[in-house]
């Protein structure tokens, strides 16, 4: 039986961020905290206390999801992941500012120009 797009999106909600206290979350937290550096699997295992045998497969899964980058023997948080984090922080800041001084739609409408009217 098919499901609607909204339900489909809800299923995938947790796929982007690993569940807390998992190896994936631990590794991502470490790499995010050290976003300007790249590490070997051994260095990641030592810093996170994730077993060395689990670090490699976890990093491969994170790379497949676009969360980490891999070059040679080094791994780092992906630029895509960093940009998503930056966008989230920005959106939170904007939302917070709007709570302090809400957007006045009616006032905006007074000055807004309908782009369809400019085409004439």
C-alpha cells in the first residue's frame, strides 16, 4: 500500500543524524568538534573510545550518507555536513530574532512591490 509524501519524509527524519550514544554519533561529534582537522581511523578510535574494529565500518556508512569525507588514510567531517550545521544555527538565530520582534506582514505589504506589476 502506498504512503503519502509527508509520511515518507517522517520515516527518514532520523536518518540524517545518528541516534545519540551510538558509534556514529560519537564519531560525528568528535569530527564536528575538530572540523578543521582530518584524522586516521586509529586517531579517531583513541579519541572517541570507539573500538578500532567499529570505527572503519562506521566511517564508511557515514561517508555513504555524505556526513564525512575520506582522502588517503584521513577522515574529516564533510563540508556538506558543516554547511547544514551552519544553516541550522543561522535559521535558529533568525527564528529567535523574530520571536523578539515578530515580522509585521501588514506593514511589509504597504511597501512590497508585486513583481507581476513591474513587468508592464
